[in-house]
C-alpha cells in the first residue's frame, strides 16, 4: 500500500498567554486555507482510498477540502497528534529558527519537554504503531494522512533507520510517500513534494 504523508497547511501564530489556559489549537491562516485548497485541487480525482487526519484543527482543516475533492469522509486518528499538542503556544518553526529562540535550540537538541512537548523517544514509540495499524488496516490501498512536521520527521526517520528525530523541514502541505507492505517492509518513495503550491496539474 501507499502512505501519502501530508503536513498541515500554515496555522495562525499563538504566543504563550494569547490562547487562554491549557493547550492551544490554532486554525489556518488565509494563506494556509489557500495551500489546503491547492492541495485538494492537485489530488482531485486521484485514486486515493482514504483520508486520515490528526485531530488537531490545523490538520482537520487541511484534510477537509482534500477529502471533499475526493468524495471521502476524513477519518480522525487521535494518536497522530504532534509532540507539542499540550503546549500553551504555537510559534512557527521558521520563526523559532530565524530568531534563534531558546525553544528552537531545545527542539533541535531533543529537549521537547522544555516547551511542553513529549519526550522524543516516547513520541516515536507511540507514533510508529499508529502508522503500522494504518498499513495493516489498508492493504493494497492508497491512503493520505494529514498530520504534522514532527510526526512526519519521526516516522520517516524510523522508516529510514535514522537516529535523528527532526532531520528535515517539511513545507506546509508538502507530500512525502511511503510504500509499505503487510510483511513490514517500508520504503521512502518521495520527500517534501510541493508542486501543487507552484502550479496546477493537467488531467
């Protein structure tokens, strides 16, 4: 079967204290909604059998137009949440990197607990079986999974046998493909596709 891993579109920025008490769950920006629409138009009519989403709003709102274009009802899997789903802020990774925010340093160093995230090893241990279950339940099918940059990084690192947790930066609504068999074989087919953000595909 083929796993089509899609990072969510661009969400709104929420600083600590702006979203009230507890974890924040931002919606998409105007640009994010455009990215999600371009993604949906690109895949409209493709032989995709199921659309699965993380329960976080930025993933759900990205998956909805894609599922609609394919005539499918999205399936939400709670275990696909990002490692920082419990944080009281959402700052784009790009901003953290450019400003050399201390949270960027902690992220790269694997100290995710410093900013309200899960332990990286625990996150990987939790996440990989979620994808194994998707593969097991969808033999011979093509399944789009709309999730998060950390989820995609960690799962693809497991597929490739890498020790790193965060080893590349998926673009918003980027597409990465994994071929997977019920016997346990996994191979990365493509990484970080973004053609849908630059043009349209003739059919």
